[in-house]
């Protein structure tokens, strides 16, 4: 080509074509589509790690939500008073008048008590061997106990002013199961302390009073008349003004001295809702352990991605050389392999998020809990796999970009 002056000019060098996002995605998927098994195994480690992270955080959030809902339903205004130990190491006794004295405290709205009946065993029938007690206890119970504790009747009816004086019992949820009783039938009886007692009801599980689940409850008058009960309460359930933590704290500070003025040091006062909070904290420690295992799985997956990318560069030298010879720049080669590593990690991450969410839903539904998957769980999982893909694909991408076309095409 010549100019108007007759001097030749150099041919124009075409600028390299720009790599559009669609073209980049197509190029990045070539390595995955042509090596499906290897890519799938590499993505599996990423998927397992992300699934573990999402499932752990999802299960923790679901359990916490259910726990907070349970605490909100039952309230934080329940306090319990139990008999402690004497200086000699024996079991102390609460005064018979303790429930009445506690009821006089300002801010107390309800007081209900139970008393342990010692030396009495329970059986489904007198034909059961004596050693098969199933660890069930017999407790005398006040009439308003279910409402105070925050539980209800699963079947039948609770004790009333009439049945509390007769050989009639109400079974805790666990006690009913161990005795093989799943429903209340007319005339149903169990063998208590060498005599028949009629079963009138079964309690639902008591979250704030788990000791009641394995108990056989009789009225205070019946326990004294038929089972030689001494009348001393062993546990007192105290309700304070709802939604007033200051009142609950004030009552808590006075309960020991009010229940047993002469031996306040032998009285144990506790707040059941605090036990639920401690239970949540204990679960949090296990969550950290499983998160650590998920991080290890992610690390293993990252090593797998790095391995497949290094091998991919070695196996595709001719492809790299051909693309360079056709005008692809080093930057385009570099971004292609980097995008391939990120795509592989993201595919594994998406599968892991879906698997973790499914595991959370199955577990939560099976335990009658709301399915809660925090946005932080899947956002952190996907962000982690993008970083892993970029970190593990960077070195192979740089190595691919440094290949000279003549070296890359040498084996063709």
C-alpha cells in the first residue's frame, strides 16, 4: 500500500477482539464440559464444605428461633424453689407453709408445689418384676400445677378438688410412654405403692419442668392418705408479674429466706428460662466445631480445584497456543482460566447451598421448627467459593498466559 507521495506504508495491525462476558462464560465452561467427571469430583469438595456451613448456620438459626419462641410463649417469670442439702449432706426439707409464705411476696402471681413421695414404686400391674421401676417417681401435686409450669394436658383431665383426695394419678409424658399408656380409657389403673390408682390424664412435655415428665402425680391429700406422704413440698413453682424482669429479680433475691427463714442456705432457687439459654450456648459450641469441619472440607475442595486447573493448563497447551496464534492476548488467556476456576467453585457452591438448605428444611420440619436460613449463611458460602476459585485459579491462569505460542504448538 502506498501514499499519495508514492511512499509505502506499513499494514495496519488489527487490535485484538474484546472478550465479551458471554464469550468468556462459554470459554470458561469448555474445560468443565469436556472433563465432566473430573470437574464434578473437584466441585464435590466445595459443595460438601458449603453445605456444611449453610446447614450448621441454618440449623442453629432454626433452633434458636424455636427456642426464643418457646421462651416467649412460656415467659421468663417462672422461678423454682427446691430443697437443698443439710450441713450433714442429707436432703433438707422445705416447711409445709413455704408455698403460702411465698405467695405473700409482692409481685408473686401464682404458687404451685410438688412433693416427692419416697419409697413408692410404680408398675403397669402387680405382675411386673419389682426391679423394673423404669426410674419413675411419685409426686404429690397442687391443683394448678400445669398452668404454673407452662404445660397442658395431652389427654384426659388434671386433678381437681375431688380426685385429689382419691387414688387417682396423672402421668407425665415420659412416664406414660414407659408404662405403655398412649391414651386414657375408662377404668384404666396402674399399681402404685402396692395398690391400684386410676389414671385420669397425661401431661404434655414440660419444658420448664422436665422433672415432671417422668413423674406420677397424685393429690396432696391422697398422697398423705394412701402413700404415707409427710406433706413437705420438695419443689415450688413461682410465677411473678409477666414482662417485668425487675420484679422477677427482686422476688428471686427473697425466695430463699421467704421459703425457709430458719435455713435459707438449704434452699435452691433457679430460673428455668436461664437453663434454656445455657442450652443454646452449649449448642453454639458444637456449631463452631461443625463450622470448622465445613472449613476443612472447603480447604480440601480448594486443593481439588487448584489441582484440576494445573492439570487443565498442562493438557490444553495446544489450545492455548492456537488461541495465542489467532490473536488472543495474554490477558484474555489469563482471564479465561481464572474464570474457569471461579465457575467451577461457584457451581460447587450453588450445589452446596441447595444441599445445605434442603438438610436444614428436612431437620427443622422433622422437629416441628420453623425453617430459618440466615442470608449470611449462603452469602458467606458463595463469597467464600468465589474467593477460593480466584485464589486457586490465579497461578494456573498466570502460567497459561506466559506460554509462548511456538512452545504451546510444538507438540501439534
